[in-house]
C-alpha cells in the first residue's frame, strides 16, 4: 500500500538516500483531488477582512513584497528606480513600511545592492538560467555564485522541469542541493514553475523534493508562465510547508509569485497562510509575495482606508 | 417645418460577437413584401465565411465547457432581450413577410417561446440520451452526450425568425457553435437577432450570422474541413442540396437534410440529437 | 509574527423588512387565520424575537386546500410553456432578491450567511430554473405520451433548509401541473412567507401556491385533509412513519425524505487534505442539521491516527459564532429543543464510553450553540453511531477492509447518503455499488444539484426529488 504515510524524520532521511528512495517517497504522498483543493481555496477566498485588520494586513503585505523586475530590458536606471521605490514606497507618507526585497537578474545585483545602500532591504537574484532552467549545472552554479558574489542575500532558483517531468527526480534534488551549497549564507528560494508542472500531484511532489533538498523557501513560479500563484497552488504548497513543520519542527518559507496584482489577491494569500500554516508564517522571513504592480495597488488601498476615498494610479509613483 | 430625416441602420454581418461589413465590400438590396426597397444588407463572401468558422471554433470550446445550467441561463436571457425588442421584430415581420399585426405578434410569441423551450433543454438532454448501460461484466459503463463542434446552418428561407431560431437553438443548446447563413430575401430579422445576441450573454463566436446567398456560402461551408456538421434546412431539396451533402462527406460532416416542415410545431429532439456525439466510458468495479 | 484578525464582517440586515406579524397565504392573498392563533419566531443566534406568524387550524388548512383545488383545473390545463414561464419568472425574482432571502434565512434559521448566500439561495433559484424547463417537456421525460399531474399536493417541510426544501417541493409540483399547500416548519416560517410575495410579484394565478404556517398539528391536518391528492414530507423518520400510516387506505400518493446516519468512509489512499475538508463539510455544514450529513466517520485503521490528528487541527480553525458574519463557518443551533436533543444524545456518548473531543472556542452568551464535537472510539452499538443527532457531532469508527466498511456503513435502518474517499476509481465504484444509500458522494460530500435525484433507501424514505426521477413524484404513475 503506497499512501498510508505516517511521515517521520526517519522516513525523510530514507527519502534522501538515493533516487529510488526519493521516488518511492514522493509517490507515497497522498494524492490531491483537484476539485476539492480548488473548492477549499475558493471558499477561503470569500473571507472578508475589515477596517483595522485590513490596514494592518496591507502594511504586512507591503513588508512581504519582493519588488521585482525581471525583463530583458532592465537597465541600471530601472533598477535604481525600483530600489528607490522599495525604500520609499510612498514619498508622501513615511508611515508606509519598506518592502522585503528587490528581485532582479544576477547581473543587476551589484547595482541594486548599491542603490539600496544602508537600508535593510534584501537583494534577491534569480539564478540557474532563470526562467527556463535550460543550462548545464556548471552554468547554473556559476550563475548562482556570481549573484552571491555581487551581494545577493537571496537566490531564487528554478528547478529543472524537464528532469522532473521525465521522472529524473534525483537530478532535480541533486541540483537543488548543489545550488544550496553555492548559495553559502544566501537564502535559497526554489521555484517550481507550477504552470509547467501542470498537475497538483506534481506540484506537491516537487514541493517535497525542494524541502528535502534544503530549500529555505518554496516558490510557485517565475511569473513567465500562466497558472502561477493561484489560490489552489498556494494552498497546496502551504499544506506541504505545514506538514513539513509537523514532522521536522522546521519552518520552510513560501513565496507565491506571478499573477498577484491586487490588494484583494494579496489578502487572499494572507488568509491562506492564516488558515493553513498559521500566523507564524505571517512574517517576511517566512512569507513573501513576488510582484511588481501589486505594491501600487496596496498603496492605493492604504490611501483609501486612510482617506475614505478611492485613490487612482496617478497618485502613486510608477516604480 | 421640415420632416426630420431619419437615421438608417447599416445591416452588417455578425462574426465573433462583432458587427462587421463584408470583407468583400459587397452588399445587396433587400425588398419588403411589396417589392419596395427596404435596406442594403452585407453580402457575405468566402473570406467572411472563413472568418466566421474561425470564430465559431474559437468560441466553441468554452461554450461546451460552460455548465449546462449556465448555457440554459444564457439562452433564457436571449428570450428576455427578444421580449424587450418584440415591437421591432413584429414590424420587420409585417414588412418582410407581409404578416398581419395579429400574425406578426403570434410569430414573435412563438419565436420567444421557442427560445425558452431550448433554454430548458440544456440541462436535461443528457439524462434522456445518456445514462448507465448495464453491461454483462464488472464495469460501470455510462454514456454521455458531447457537442459535435462547429455547425454550419442554412436557415429557412421563408420563416425568417421562428425558422431561424429553430435551427440555431438546437445546435447551441447542446454546446455547439454555429455559422448561420440567414434567409437571402428575408435577412432583416436575422440582423436584429444578432443585435439581441450581442446584448445578451452569448459569448462571442458561439453564434455567427452571415447574410448572403446560401448557394455560394453553402458550398464553401460544406467543403470546409473545420466544420463538423451542416443543417440544410433552408436549401430546397434537389441537386444543390445533394451537392452540399456530398461535399459535406469530405470530412464526414453530420448532415441534416432539407425538409419541408412547419416551424410552428413543437420540435422533436432530432436536431439536438443530430449535433451531439455519444461518448461511452467503461470503468472497472472492484476493491 | 502578526496577529491575524478578520474583524467582524456583518452582512447588512437592512435588506430585509420583517413585519410584526404574518397571516396565511391562501388563494393569492395574505389572510388572517380563522384559528386566530399565532406563534413567535426567533433568531436562534441571539433569541431576538423576529415576528409572529399565524398557526393554521383545520379550517385554515381546509380553506387552503379548497383554494388549491379551485386553481388546479386551470393550472393543470394551461400549456406547459405558459406554466414554465411563471416558474422562470419566479426563478428570476429569486435571483434578483437573493440577498434578501439569504439574510432572512440566516436570521430565522441561524445558518451562516456564507451558506445561505452561496449555497441555499442559489440552489433554490437553480431548482426553479430547472423545473421551469420541464414544464413544456414532460412528454419527453419517459412517463408516457401525456403525463398527468396528481392534483393538490400537501407539502410539509423542515427547518434545516427552509427555502431549499420549499424549492424542492414547490418547483417540481408546479412544473408538472399540480397546485400546492405548503406547511413550513414552525421555527423557520419567514422565507416561505417572503416566497409568497414572490408568487404575487410573478403574477402566479391565485391558489396555485398556498402557504399555511403552523406547527405539527397544522401539518397533520394538511396530511389528513381529504382534498389532498399527494403528500410530500421532509423531516424525521418517526413523523414520516406516522404519515405513512395516516395515508394508508386513501388514494393519496406519498413521498418521504427522512432522516439519515450517513457514513463517510476514508480509505488509506484518500486525497487526505481534501478528505479532511469533506469530513468537515459532511458534518459541520449547516451545523450538522442535514438529513444526509456524514455523521458517521469510518476511517481505515492504517490512517486513523493521522486522519484524526489532521481533523482536530482543522476543526480548531472553524469559526463558530454570529451567523450574520460573513466569515462564520458554523452558526447557531436552530432551536432550544434541538439543542437539548443534541446535548442529550451526546451525553449518551459519554455514558456509553466513547471519547468526546470538542473544539475549544468561545460561544456567544445568548442564543443556542453547540461546539463542533467528535466522539472517538465509538462503536456500532453506541446510540451516537446509530441515531440521527442532527447537530455538529461526529461519531468516529475504524475499519480494516472495504467489505468491513460496507458492512458498517449499511448497518443502519437509514440509507440516505454515504461518502467514499479514495484515489482508486474501481474501489469507489465497488463501494458505490454496495452502499445501500440514495446518494453516494465520491471524494466530495453534500453536493446538490437540481438535475441530480435525491432521496433515501430504507427508513430514510421513498421517492426522489430532482432530476428526471424526481418528476415521478408529481405525475400520475400507473
């Protein structure tokens, strides 16, 4: 019988032994019923947050943002503007907290580091041949090492979806272990690219491989592929974080990214956290939101709560 | 005091939820029942037919995937919007079909009721044509209807509203999309129906209405390899109908042959059943 | 770490206008009861008095049945298309006034606004839509070329889903050409009376729908009335049996939708997180006031500890409290009498040796409340595992093999519902085949749809509501 799992520390140790053991382990995880998962995620999406609570949660969401620019057209000027926005999201309101990190390509890390100066905002770099991950391990490790050397505090790596989908789970695992080693003291976020894994069973299995391999965070997506940080994907990955904590006592972070554009989207994410893993995760050390346009919507909603009137895009800065 | 000059309507094709002129730039004169000029109406070309098929294919998947309940609600909404425009329909039938006030009113009544009739079918037909099959082996075996796909419809030439609806609705109620060629001499109600569809909740591409000559457009649609079925309701029985049926065999389109029928009669389920495929699923039973 | 608090999110009560007192709805009008008798109805969440409603006496029931009888010839001979359009109108008005109905249902019943808003009322409208479509298609339904309505239907419904049960009764009856006299439950009469207004708005011919409020005696009068051709009852098995006795020897047709003790069966290969949600939904939906509730949890022994641990963890996140709060998951018990019954049956669980575990949550001071509760180590012999508690109380047992699960699930006089959780399709079908229950949910629970027949095996009643099969309850069967 395959799925009567009583997860235990020793079982996790076994899973790390070799590829066959890893495969046995991930195939022993209980399946995911799509309809039920999505229904639960949708039900939590109807939660209503009011008044002071909403105000506090908007500020929390701002503190959780990994303010992101990941374009081929990124320039030093664009990164500088992004960092300025990260430090001072609203030039007219000093009570707005700073975001958690800026997230850039590896070759923009030094500029970001410089632009952030003495602020406590982290620099996160995407690495390992982001977003496709289609490069040799040597290149991926060099990519990682370069970003760390340039001052990245956090590395957002992508898993090899090709290896995963062809059943080479050991390769996926080994790559994460190797990148983790290359990170040194930098925190490692492991991007599953949910839109390419396609099934919830795959997303669940990939989450466990990442956690077994030493991920500090698991992250939904690159933002380059549809079906990214959907409520159901996020719920499923948070359940993996929850179960991991139950077995190991360790808290793995979670980062939804891709498609979170509105305050309402962000509030739904926080509801999922509250109702699934619990309030310990309501902290930028354990929950991040990867986004670019979300920050302005959070600011507009924040202004609305303060003034009572709806704000508009012309009253927030572009970057 | 001068009489006000009225603003006349441009009668366009309805493709992918939008009103477009014929790509060919052609139009033709439509006369009323007394032979007086009524309007210039777009004359659909081969490329318009092609565009309509592309739109129908694109619109069909989501329409088929919508719940039967939702499809029923959407079609019911068409009846609601028709009711609010019934004066216009009545006026058009009086002029194009030379119906009396009373008969025009009755024709519109029947047309709206026909929409309501089909609205109620969307979530019922599956239970009547599908179901469990008691196979002689340990299998749970069940059959379900699924839409055939994109249906080309040659609308009746005489009955320009009830007849038109009676050939569009069975196809869309079952989850298909349609490319309709409306009555050549009486196209006006089909254009008004387009306006009704555009302002109800029918998704773009589900119904595409071409005004023009079925003897041209019918051929193009019958030989089109991305059309799955063709309703020859508006084609007179004879050589041309036979030709279309033969062309339809190129990709084994499902065909409804020409028939002379009184569209006022309560329909059978034949037209709906013609536009569905039955899928049978075998599933083992055991611990 | 941040304190997370939703803050109260009360639905506005302003959309409803509750009158001080209500008469009976007979022959298209609200009339004072001949009985001159009234009862109060309360909000069970805070014991606030909401309104007085008339208690129909025998003479009132007689007037209602006569009105229905007078309306029957014309209504039944009207073309199906015309009848259908009245039902479509009703469906649309219900959609338009959905929030009003949801709020009133929650005030009178105690169920969370989330459920009345997202489940009950949308299903009510859907039920009218579905049956509206049948009115002009009855000859296609497989009941002969010219199916005929039965006549005057006397319908008695319970308090757990006041509007939904009304819809399940009224929509098919009207679609098939019957006229009705409906008796709502005495603790939840208000939405049925609002529905009477909808009938007026829809221009429904007088006497087609009559609503006689009251308590048990009113229902008994209706069932016993010689002018009633068809009795449809949803409620307890005990009352259902007495109705079956009462109609014995008459020409009245009878359908009964009665109690249940549904088994929710969790196999070791279940999709576990969704199964947990299914268990929660199965027993805590509508405070467990659900005839088809999954009130017996059967867990395969190999995963029992894990399922129970996860279930307890999940139960702690249930938000119990003000039903009008949009974030409330579990609302109020519908009445003091029901609370006492739940309390008494649960006490028997303690006495008989099952192990009680309840959610540790604060309960409001006023109103009727019961903590979501598990009884672990319960056995087939315990009352809590055999009798319908009709509250948020789940009896937990284990099994070893599929055949043992079937034996346990079927070892009940009831046979309304069951749930099966497994990722293995062939096992689901084996269980579905073996379960003696009218509805089997696989990897889901408490799903309802107007196209899907619902009803019981054994002492859970007979007759079906919904789908093609449900039409048979309102057409002459020969």
